[in-house]
C-alpha cells in the first residue's frame, strides 16, 4: 500500500470510528496520520473536532490553531476554534473567530448561528437577531437551490423517459 492510500485508509477508519462514537480509536488513528504528515489540515481539523466533542478544549484549540497556521483562510477552522473557545469560557476570542469565519465566507450559515447564540449569551440580542435573519435567509436559499436542482433533474429524467418510450413504440 503506498503512502497516499495509507493516509486515505487511516482517515477513513478514523471517521468511521468517530461515527461509531469510538472517539479514542479515532484520535489514535488521527494521531498516526498527523505523525506521518504534520501539515494535514483535514486530519488536524478532524482531530480537533473529536477533541471538541469530548470537551478537551485545549487540544481542540491547538489543532484548529495549527490548521490556521497552515491555511489562514479556512473558515471552518475559525468557526470550530470559536466553538472551542466559547466552551472554554473565552467568549471574546470566540466572537473574534466567528467574525473571521464570516469575513472569509459570508455564506457560512453555521458561523452566523454560532455567533447569534454567543451574542444572545452576551446580551446583544439586536445583533443576534440580525445573524438569525441571515441564517434564515441562507437556509431558505439552500432549500430553494436544492428544489431547483431536484426539479431540473426530474425534468431531464422525464424527458429521457419520454424519449425512451417513443423509441420503444417504433
């Protein structure tokens, strides 16, 4: 098995164990992957997410920060680090991370939602309401986009079925 296949296999197994709530095994596999490639953003992000899930905010923040050292334009890493910082009680830094995630990707609905929740906790309901309006807008747009794609697929499928039916009747 070559190096790339080994990395893919380790990552797939780590994610499989994460889904089965075998978090320790997932961390071990991600550790092995990161040992072979310390700059693997996806592995760092995944391991940070597992640490976040088990409440180890210090290690989660470390992995998300390392991801951002590698790629400072990664909105998900800012968002997740913000969640870890909020969990650790550092609301001001969490807010900065949520803001940065939104600055990078103005359509990142989860970051708006997290920021709205934090702003509500901080007593800034007016700003939180604006973020929730944006979450609603983005959600509606995503639903509309999905419906349009689904309708287009159905339309093409019906055209193909009609064409096949007319060919069979010849």
